[in-house]
């Protein structure tokens, strides 16, 4: 601490400064010399390898694209229309002819670890004319956008990337070599300019829009989390209902059971494999954002518990009919539950993860004086995996 007196003689201040400089330099010399000596003695005659992680530990989140609704007791496929070549199509809002520059656009998920190289990237698009009198074929070309910038263009109205044969759904896989890293693949936007060639122009059915490729550690498929239909000239945005908290939600098809849950009635989420082989999985959790389809009256609540599976093999249950994960009576306010899944503790279980959510009304619902029977509304169903790869 500097002395309170401010009349310190100048020669003494100069001496103190030089002493500090010399002392600091001497100390640094001793530390560096010691460190070099230690390193030399450590490495003499011994081979050492410094290894860094190939993928650093971090949380990566993935929405369930495959959704099956068994609220009625029989499973129905309610998966994202654009994620699978399964005949579950999305139809453009408007019949569209060549040269309009109107489009359908897809924003891909950002689930992959950043900073990795990508090879063999391709856009997979499956489409057909919706058919009818004087219908023709469905055609498209597309551009690729990263960070708001067009980084590649594939085809044109004069030279389409592909055309279906009438109403036959046809898949076209087009290389997109401009996608060279996970940084560009994450959140990639693909804008497809579609049209119908008939003398009486028809709408277009789209059955698949995905990005596939490989990193040095695993192959991947990136699914859309938001689609935009601009075929009318006015963009209509449609996020995948389970991907984000927004106005796009999923309501199950049938009122849930009364008084007790039934294992034959559920929502089933199948997660896509994306954790690299050899990775160490440190934590997995589900975020379920939901509410009842209407206010539950007369003191009743809508409740659920869940079960995890490694494919078809049960891993664990979280909650039960006697002890639910959560309950609500609100028909408007979303509950957000994050459920830890410690049983999902390796790559195999992560890449084969299936989750069933069993909902029910408590107590007995329906009839005079009983709570109303309701459905569930889901706004987000996302699994977060924390993992690293040495």
C-alpha cells in the first residue's frame, strides 16, 4: 500500500521501480527456466502425445419428427409430413405454374455439433402432381441458403432438378457440395421452386424434404423444423409442431382415459439416431411442453407419466398412474416439464430412443358433476443429449 505521505523523494521512487523490474525479470527467468527444465526432464527419452477431444461435451437437442397417436387405442401416424417418404404429403396451397418464382422453403434443424467437416451432402426431395383433369408433372429447382446468403443454386425453370411422372411420388437426391461443414448444415435453408406442367395447372404434393451427409464420425439426416409455403405469393409459415414453443401445436385425436391411464393409449415419440459411434453420453432429458385441450372442470386434472424404450425394449418408467410426472387443469397455459432420463446412458440407447407418454383424466371424467374429458395439446417434445467424443 502506498504510504499516506505524498512527499516521497523522486530518487527513491526511481530506485523502487528499477528494483521491481529487475526482480520481476529475475522471477520470470527462474519460472521459465524451471518449467523448461521440468519439461526437458519429463520428455527425455519418452514419447508424449497431446490429445484433444474430437467433439467437446455439450447439449444437443433434437425434436421428435416421428409421432404416433394411440389415444384411441390404435396407433395412427402423425409424423412430420416432410421428414419421411411415407405417403403422408403436404399439398401446396395454390396451383402453380412455371416461372412464378414462388416457392416452398425448409429450415433444417441445428442438432449437430459445430465445427465438423461435412461430406456427401445432398438434398432429398420427393414430390408429385396432385392430379386431376389435364394435370401434368410436378417439377422443381432450388437454392441453398446459409446465414441468409445464397450459397448454391441447383437447376432452373428451363432445366429442372427433377420432375415426377404425373401423380407418382418420385424422390430426387441432389448433391449440395457447397455444404461443407456442420456450421453451414445447422439451420440450413433450402428454397424449392415447384411447379406443375399440366394444361390446367394443379397443386403439388410434397412427401420428403431432408438434408443428408456425413461428418468424420457419423452419417446424419437433418429434418425440417419450419416450412414456408409461398406458392400463393403470400408466405405461410408452418413450424413443425413439436420442434419449438410457438403457435404450432399438436392435439391428440381422442379424449384421454378416465380415472386411470391405459398402456394401450399413448403418444409415441421416436427419436432419430444422431449421437456418433464411440461418444460418451453424460445426460439425456425430455422437455415436454403441453396443456389440456380445454379447462378441466370440477377439480379434475389431466396427468401423464412416461416410459422410455431402447427400440422395443422397455428401459424405465418415470412416474406412474399413482404418481404422475405432472398434472394440469388449464386449457390455455402451457406446462413445461423437463424429465431426466439417466437410463439412456450410451450411444445405442440414445440412437434407438422411443418415448411413450400415457395421459389420463383424474378422477373419473364425464357426466354431471365430474371433470370434463379432454385431449392434450403438445407444443414441444424435444430430447437433449449431452455427449462428447474423445
